[in-house]
C-alpha cells in the first residue's frame, strides 16, 4: 500500500487534481 501510494504520487506528481483522484483509486486497488 505504501509502495503503491508512493509510486502513484511520484507518477502523477505533475497532475494535482487528477493525480489525487487516480492516486486514491490506485491506493484502494493496492
């Protein structure tokens, strides 16, 4: 979960709004 969250945050760092939404979905998936 931590790794997935970190990877998602690093990947979607340029996008603020979408990044948070996608990050939340990925965190839930992981």
